[in-house]
C-alpha cells in the first residue's frame, strides 16, 4: 500500500558570517508536521524531522535524505519541505544550512531521481522562485493513465526570484508556512474523501495574494512549476458514495433496467430505462408504460442523502419511460420512444404537447417518438469498431492530447508566475492548441465502442472535450470575446476539470485488459 513520506527541514541557527538566526523556522517544521498529520493523514512515524534543535549542518541534511531514501517505495509520495534562509549567487539559488550553502537546483535534481512516484517540494525562503523545472509531463502510449497521473515532481516556492520571504507578524512562524498549513488542513476542499495538490496550491496562492495586497511593502508571490502528470489526490477520509436503490425488475414482456432520479426543487421526477423483450406495437407499449408508471410512482430512488430527506415518502410527480430493445441501446442513448406521465400538480398543457408527427397521445398515454431509431441502431452496429483496434487508436489520441494538455498547463503556470505575459503565452500556445484541435477532431472520427469498453471510451471522450476547451481561452480568434480575468477563471476551472476527468479515465482503465 502506498504511503506519504515527509522530510521537514527547518534551519534556525546559522554559523555562516552575516546570516542572522531565524527562530521561527523550528516552529515551522513542527507546524508542518501537525498539518500533515491532521490535514493529509500522514503517519507520524513517516515524518522525518531535520532541525528540531535549530541546527541543520550539511551532514545532518545528507543523512536525513538518506534515511528517507531507505524507507520510500516506488508507489509512495515524497514531501520535502524547507524553511530557512535562501540566497542567490551568480543567478543560482542556494538553500542556506547552518554551516554551508547547498544549490537548490542540486537538491531538486536529487529529489527528482528518488524512486517514489510523486514528489512535492515546498521551499519557504527568500528568492525561492529562482529555480527551474524543465519540460512538462509526457504520457507515453505504453503506460497507463494510472502510472502517469501524479507521477513526477512539483515545486511550490514562498516567493518569486526577487522577493524576500517574511515572518508572520502575529504568529511565531513564517507567512508562507502559516498559509500552507491552513490550506493543507482546509476541510472545505475535500471532495469525495480527498483533496488535491492543485487545490492546496491554489488556496495558498489566494492567501498570499490577499497578504500582498494588505502588505505592499512585503509582497510574496509564490511560484509553482511541475513536471508531473495531472495532479496528486490525497485520500483524507473514508469515502462511502451514496448508492441509489437498484430498481431493476424483470417481467415477462419487459425489463425495468434502470430508474434515474431527476428530482428538481420540489418536483419528484424519474427517468426509467426499459427494455422491451418483443417488438410491441405503440398501443402495446402504452399499456406497458402505464404498468411501469404505476410500478415506479412510489419507488424511492435518489442521487444523494439530501434529496432523499426532501422527497422520501412522496409519490413521483413526473415519470418518463424510455423504451428500447437492448442494453446496447441504453449505452448508446438510442430509444424507440419515450412516454411522459405527470400528476395533477404539474402543467399538463406543457408536458403533454402534441404535434402531427412525433408527439401524440395513444390510448391516453403521451408519446414522443424517435423516428430514426432503426436507422441509428443499424448505423451503430455497422460502425462499431473492433475492440482492440479501437482501444489502440483511442490510447494514441489519449497519449497525445494529455501530453498537449500538460504543455498548456505548464505555460499557463509560467504566465501566472509572472515569467511570461499574456501576449507571449498566446504566441507560445499557437502550435500546441493547433495540435489539440487536430487530435480532438481525429477523436470524433473514431468508430463506436462496443459495450465492453463503453464506459472507458465515454470517459475518454469527456476528457478530450475538456482538453479541447483549452483552445477557447488563449487562441487569438477568441481573445476579444473575454476579459483577462475571465480567461484566467475559465482556464483554472478547466484545469480542475481536466484533473478530475483524468482521474476518472484512470479508474475505468483498471477495468480493462489493455495489451
């Protein structure tokens, strides 16, 4: 089972000429220890402290790294945290130990090569944004998304390359570490029992933005760079998803395959997926529809506990019944027709609209006919691809589009870091966005997936659409349609969605046997 190993280094005492002591750095590492235990559920015995008495000499530092290397596994996550002086000499940044300077880039290179899958580095020192992370992550077609997601290293510094880092005016610790600890322990970021590195970074950035506005004489703008596939999700709580009632029922003539809750405000609504066992006439389907509506009217199906509390014990107000001939029809969303039943509390003139072609009453049951059902059914059969070939083609597009998405995010981070301006970002993104367009439209030309890989294929399709959304914000043809602030907000929302979609593909990929 994977675990988190943390190295916390705090240098308070200095024996190098002209370097003043920093008493709060010892407090920083103890605050970080508590934050990791309480916020990320890191085991206390997996936290390695260096500098508990204020001294961190080169020999202590090296032995601490060696201790971590001996205990970490290839699927583990390494967190490295440093609090102390930082300096730049000849444009190279150094972490200042009690007795010696050590190159920041050398430390990053060492940590990068540790065998753990994921590495997170937090640097809380002056001028700490003066570091380099070369290239964005690349998804190799031979690797699974699970192997890629979270693999690599990410660095978050307390300030940019020309700013100092400061002690907190109201706490015996640094400003950055105070905000970092708050973000790590923030409970409102937890979704489905987990929180992400992306959310932690974003909250720290927000806190420091507020700090810098209130303290213009002591600004701190954090720098984030990563060569990491996707992001890291930390499992914080045991998550038990809400499981809707299984409403599957089989009768001689039909199957109630699924009942989906579609409740809205104070209206209890169900969408029923029904499979017909024989090619019944519309008149016969009308009879079956009435039986299903009667069957489902008092059923209790919900998407979450809140909805259950609101609607429990009440009969349904609206029931739609979608009729088809097979499970494949349901997967492809292809239905012969659907019927609508509403109770007296609803606007029947609205729900029971009719026309001369596809909306009508048959035996007092309201129908909406899908005139192209048979055509679509034949089309789907004729265009369903060979399983292994489709998996191979989809994986090729997946590898390319994810790699391109990581390039976009890498450049966007450099823009947010203040390293490039918006015009430079737009120029640099031209070839990448063009490639995303190419592979996205290639994905729309793929054959249809069979039932065995439908869910994975659907998740890939959603991910491809999210990645394609990156082309909407910093392409020159769309610049005039948005403000700078709107572009940033949309980009950040899309990045968050990308990480979520990538995680979903990773989960569904485990259900496949992909050679």
